[in-house]
């Protein structure tokens, strides 16, 4: 059995090869990330230089610094237009509560936690409209991942946030997975789900423990939930990240009443509950 096969839903009868699985809903067309800095004096040239070093001199199309509260960098990367907006003040807490995010995001060192909580400035990286299809969304995410990694190389960079997934990552881990992403960039079966989807522990309405995703909705999929899992959380996280890769790369689409086997001796059932798809049994 191939490694990924255990995460593919079981089919009742052999089927002819079919087109890549598509989400039931359209992906969210606009995509963004935020990079935090522990200094408020990140210069315009520092940001432009980091981007040009990574993507070439033509990547920065223009710079608008007409307002003191924000500097906009108009970018052209991998055939896509993007905007990098630097603001020399802390991100408003009512829009991004970093201490609250840290309650469910644990891949951050203590030093990075302090720098993120006390950050002094930030950049918003955005692409507008390119994520209307699943393939387009993947391409935009891969481009923004590389752009984010280039800015995390600027002095004082502390970490990054994907608001659509309530995902907060420290600089060290982000750069590690961004490097893997670049190495696997030509592989159509790879996607850095850990940089775009959050896996976290919580409880269902009836009090049962669950491990769930946050962030699949931006790709047009229902969030996945492991209901009352018996294995340790690390194994559940790994399964959810791999299942996310299968959906985001168009190789599978999990639906209500499907079944899936994680081992030869177990069968799990998908059950839809609102906007979530629970996996029950065999986990």
C-alpha cells in the first residue's frame, strides 16, 4: 500500500480514472498573509532588496510611499500581481489577537512568542482575485509562501500569520517548511498544508475531545474533524495535514458517508455536521 493510499477514501466499486477532485464550494479568491517585525524602522529599501534578491530586479514594479502610515510595494512574481503593504505600528489586536492565537498554535519558540506579542510593525502580503479555482488558489499560495519567506529574512522578522486559518507560525518553522516547499515546487502532489491549514485540539458540543482543521474552507472544502480520537495528537495532526494535501492538490474529495481506512483492520466513517466533516471510529 502506497503511503498516501491509507488517507484516500474507500470506493465501493472500481472506477475509471476521473478528473482531479474539485471542492464543492469555490475557493476564496483573495489570499493574504501577514509578516510581523520586532522593530518599527524597517526601511523601504530593506523590503525591496529582500524581494528583489529572491525574485529578481523586475519583481518590484513600483513603490508608493506617499503616506507615512503605509508603504505599498506593487509586485509581479511568477506571473501574478501582488501587493506588499508595510505599516510601522503594531497590528490592531481586535483584528489579530496574537496571545489568543498562541493558545492553539504551538510551533513557536519562547523567543518568537515574545517578539510576536511585542511586535512593532507588520507587512500584509496580498493577491486579489487569482484564487477563483483550486489550481489558481494553489499557485497563489505557493507564490505568497515564497514571498513571505523572503521577508522573514529581513532583520527583526518574527513570524507570520494566515488569518484565514487562524494560523500563527514562528520564523524558524516557517522558513523550514518554505524551504521544503521550494524543493518540492515542481511536484504536483505536494502542497505545504502546514503553512496554510491549522490543526488543533478542542472539544465537540457534547464534550468529546476532537482534533480539527481550520483553513480548508479558504480552498472550498469543509473543515475536517477527528471525533474522539484514541491515538496521540501528533499522529492525528499528521493525518489531517496529509488529508489536507490530498484535497488541496485535487487528488481526493471527502464527503458525507464516505469511508476511509487508516490501517488494514479499521474503517472510519465521514459524517457531516454543519460546515465540518467528522471522521468517526478507527482513529
